[in-house]
C-alpha cells in the first residue's frame, strides 16, 4: 500500500507545471521586457539630451530589438517567416527579427546621435572659448589696473625721493669742511664712492670676441639692461688686480634666441680690437674684415670679465 502511494506521488511530482502558472509568469515577464525595451531607450535619450550622458546607439538598438521581437512573438502572431540576411549570414525566426531590428535601428540612431553629439560638443567648445575670452579680457583689465597702480606708486616714490634728497642736501650744505660729516663726505669724494663714483653698477659676465662687432662697441643680452649704456670692461687676475680695461658703447642686442636660453654661457660680445687689448696672449691680430686671428687653432673665445656701467659724470 505504501509503495503504491509513493509511486503515485512520484508520478504527480514529475508532471509538468500547470498551464495556469505558466500563463501567469508569461503575463508578467513579457510586459516587463516590452516596457523596459521601449522605455529604456527613451529614458536614456532623455538623460542624454538633458544631462549630456552619452549612451552607445548599439545599446539602445538592442533594447529596442528585444522589445520588438517580444511584441511580435507574443502578440502579433509569432515570428514565422521572418528572415534576415547579411552576406553569407542568414537568420530566421526570432533571431532574424531581433538582429534585423538592431541592425536598422543602430544605423539610424548612430548617425543621428553622433551628429547631435558633435553639435553639442561644438556648442560646448564655443561656450568654453567665450569663457576663456571673457577671462582673458578680465585679466587684461586687471593687468592694466595693476600697471596703473604700479606707475602711481613709482611716481609717489620719486616724489618721496625728491623730498628726501632736498632735505638731505639742505643738511649737507650746513656742514663745515672740518665737521665729522664734512670730513666723511670729502673722504667719499676722494675714494669715488657713493654719488662720486664713476660707475652706476658692476657685475661679472662672460664675453666672446666673434669679430662681427664694430670696434669700440659691444652687443649684449637684453636681460643685462645695458641699452644705451657705456661700460668699462675689466680683466683682472685671481687676486682681483685689474690687468687690462677697455671702454665700449652699446651697439645692440645679441641676435637670435641665444639669450633666451637659460643655460647660456655668454652675456656680451666685443669687437676684435678690444678683444686684442684685453687678451693679447690669445689674439695675435685682426684681419681687414675684422676677423679674429687667434694664437691657437680652435682657441676658446669665451672669457670672464667685470663689466662696470659708467655713470653720467664719467
């Protein structure tokens, strides 16, 4: 009796699911697939248009193809007779409907979305360019304002220097030659110090003698601020004793981009005659065209000197 009951239970458990349960699951699954397949691309396109999040056209086409294939299979009489052929590939039934929908939808969507996406990117680029132009105009305005403030400060400093100089001169005029202040000023004059100096400033520089510079003149890099100046170039020994010196006048900037190189090893250029006076052991003479005649072949023509900018009273 028990064995018979077990056999009946096994037979019942092996029976297929009831048609009612299958219909219920199909009635839920198919509408969800269709809704997601139709509303998904619409939602993605909406998000793309509003927020700019770009979705691949292929993804939208696949969702749309799934929705169309499901509608046809479930509600429009099935997919019998459907065929899709590309080259040697031939599909039929649901796969043909799905792949065909994806193929044609993707071709159309890809063209339209890429065009709109390119237009959107171009508009965004124009907006960025306008913003950069506005920022540039703002910076130019700020620069002009700062330039005006700097000029105003410089004018105020000059006025203060003038007032201080007048005050200082009035006090100096009251000094006697035998006073402590008077003696100190006389000592400065004897030593050519301070306002009695022959030189505005001095610095160490590297020079070359290319032979292309006119005699009595020199060329220099602009950052040395020697335009219009007359300088005294001094060659000294390791003990700081002056050996030779020449006076030359500014003739122009060193041509080319050489001075813009931060690793440059040259600041000034001299003519042959002045080079011969400074370095007679290196230069034996000058040709008629101004070329340098070196005492040694391939001699290094770069030297370290002291450049003293002459004051107006010299």
